[in-house]
C-alpha cells in the first residue's frame, strides 16, 4: 500500500454518532497508514475524534468531494445517509482512478460496476 492514495468515507462505528472507538474503519485506516498509504478521510461528525487517534499524517477533508479528490481508491466504511446520495459521477469526477470498496453494500452494484471499479463486502466478483 506504500504511497497509494486512498480515501475513507466514514470513520465511526455506526452512522449518526461521533464515536470512533472500536470502529472498523479506524482500524482499517491505522493498518493502511502502517503500510505506507496516503490517506484522505471524511466523516460528517467525527473528524476531531479521528484526529486524536490518527494524528497529523492524514488529510482531513471537509467534504466528500475534497476527500475523493485525486484518490486512486475509496473505502466507504460507514453508511451515513450523506454517502447514500452519491452517484457514480461523484466518484468519476473527483478521483484519479475511480475504484470503490462498499463495505455496507449501499450502492446498486449493477449500476456502479458498469461505470467504475466497484467491489462490495459479501458479493462475489
């Protein structure tokens, strides 16, 4: 993962909270940082709490678009309502290489897999 540019959308253990303790997305972020990835992260409520855990070696975006800008890969890690409204165009216009890992299967696989690299937890390739 060294020098890969990865966006993570959602840092809390569930939507509508600012709690990052025991969050799977924070564990993913820490593992990626340990492997040398360059991270851009965004969460609607937990940016301050995430900064306390992840430190200053991460880009803390103020919006989804800012988080995705120039990234090669995106992990949608928490199913916030704000993320459910995203369209494939949002990923394509912002990302350098639009590839998405949807950890919650909130998007329509048939639609997105035709338009960008789309992978979802629990779905066969």
